[in-house]
């Protein structure tokens, strides 16, 4: 039996002896049967009413407290029990339930604020954060993770890892380095992996840190050390070779006989001298690359900078087409040098023998402004790129007499300004290449 039925039964039972006693008293006084029945019915009704009143006084507060507890279970903290007072069993219970509701409401508000703060921190983080359940379903993904993995929209929960192409991440161990993207847009991330429990279920949390800049700096320092050693050793050999070759040529020119042998000897010495000079220029160019100073930021007009660079190239026509002038915080000399290198490469490409006949070579400089950066594009009508993977590799060049410094120097200058240089074949219906120099609007 339920609590209410048991309580009602125990309240009805004391009424039976009272009714029996009243009937015995009326029988001893020889009361009429009709009157006895009326009295007994009245007594029963009065007792039933009294029991109902007592039940109401007991059950109603309990139902109120049950409703309050049910609301707390549903995270509704607006209900409170009324009539609570001290030194009263039911009143003490009501007061304690109200205090519990107030405490849970405060904890709930604190938890919501903490969750909101965590979400705000997650959204503002530049490091991708992802979490997976034991079945490999995505449970957490921040905006940086969307950008890093190329997810265009906010993914809902329970997305299988296979549908998101994240198997590489799930297989990565702690402190592994993974590469996302390809070519010039590849980014290297170091993976921090840890486990946590959510509602008792183990999950895996991944936090990625971009180490591309640090690794590029380490590569640059490695190249610098290598070039310093190479330059030292080669210069030690080139200097006496060049000096001896010049001295021998001067002595040979003084001789008048054996003209044919002397001519061959002079040609050999000339080759030695020319190649020594070329190799020396090559090393000096790389020393210039590795000795690039830190940029000195100042206000720079992109339109004026592009105009100066266009006037320096005389071999082909260079046209300007840009939006309204924009001012950026940059080192004018460095950015000008980067643009000069990019325009020179574009001009070299347009003058290549592989260009289609019948089309005049040209180079076009244009720029546009986005919300966060200015993009300076250099377009040419050359043959386009054939091996984009080696564009920014030092010592690599496809041009006769080239040093492979121009693009590397431009990329180094852009990265020092928190920007980048990207090259790709044109996709606007024309053949040729497009080089983008990206600079942030905020210095």
C-alpha cells in the first residue's frame, strides 16, 4: 500500500472504537434504531471529514516539496516551498529544501558562466581543439579546428572520424608532428593528446600547436650555418684561384711565341676566372639572404610602393591596377625588395622562350584589401609553374645564371611581417603565373 493509503487507514481505524462505543451507549439508553443510525452516520461523516483535513495538512506540504525537488531535477530553480519555519518538522524540511534549491541555483549559474568562459576561450584560441569518444565520433571542435581541417560549417556531435577525414589525427601519438595541406599552404602541427572522462565515459582530447614558423626559423638557421661554413671554405679556395688565374694570364700575354697553345691556355684561365667570380657572386647573394635584418615598421603606401617597383622594370611593360590606396605598417625597403624580386621573376618568365608566340609579354601589379590583410598580386603571361614544390628551396633555380635567392628572400621578408608569399598558375582564363604577397593590415 502507498504511504497515503496506509496513513488514511491508520486515521480511519481509531474511528471504529468510537462508533462502536457510541452505539453501545445509545443502546443502553434504549434509543430508537432510526436515531441510532442517524447519529452513527453523522459520526462517520464527521470522522471522514476530520481525516480528510488531517490528510490535507500532511500530504499537501509533502506534494509541494516533491514538486520543488522534481523542478530541481529538471534544472528549474524558480520553485520554492512556502510556510517554512524553524522548530517545526515540516517547516525545517521546507527551509532546507529551499536552501538546497538556492545553493544548486548558484552552482548552476557558476557552471554556466564557466562553460560560457570555456567556450569563449576555445573560440578565441588559435590552436585547434578536438575531442573524440571511444567510438571515434567527434564530440568537440572549435573554430580554429574548423579552419585547420577545412571544415566549412560547424559540425554537430557524433560525426564519425571517417566522414571528416581525421584518421591521421586519431592515429597520431602525443608530441607527434603532422602536416596539413600541401605545397605552399602546408602547415605543420605538434599534437598534444590526453584522455578525460565525460559522464564516466573515456574521451580523447587533441590540442594542436602550429610549429611551422618555429621549424622554418630552425631551417633558416641551419641554412645560415651551412652557408657560413660553405662560404668560408669556398672563399678560401676561390681567392687564390682567381688571383693565380689573373697572374698567369698577365704573364702569358707577355709571350709572343707558341700562339696557338697560349690561346688555349688563355681560354682556360678565363673560364677559371669567370667561374670563380660567378661562384663568389652566388655566395654573396646567399649571405645577403641570411643576413636580412629585422623590419623597421612605419606607415607605407601600397600604391606608391607598387608605382616605384613598376618603374624599375624596363624589359617588359608593367601595369598597375588596384583598389583605393591602403596604408600598412611595414618596412618599406624590405617590402620593395620583395616586390622587386617577384616582378623580376615575372618578367623573366614572360621573356622565356617557352612563351606562346604572337603575344606581347606583360606584367601586372594589382592589390585588394580584405578584412584582415592586403593582397598584392603580380601576374604574368609566361609559361606558368611546372614544379611548385621547390619554389622556396634555397639553391634551387631553373633560370640560367640564377641563384635561387629571389623567392626565398621575398618569403622571408613576408614572414617577418607576419605575412606570406604564394605562387600558383593563373585560373582567370590566361596562361601564366600569379604571385600573391599577403600583408596584415595591423602592424
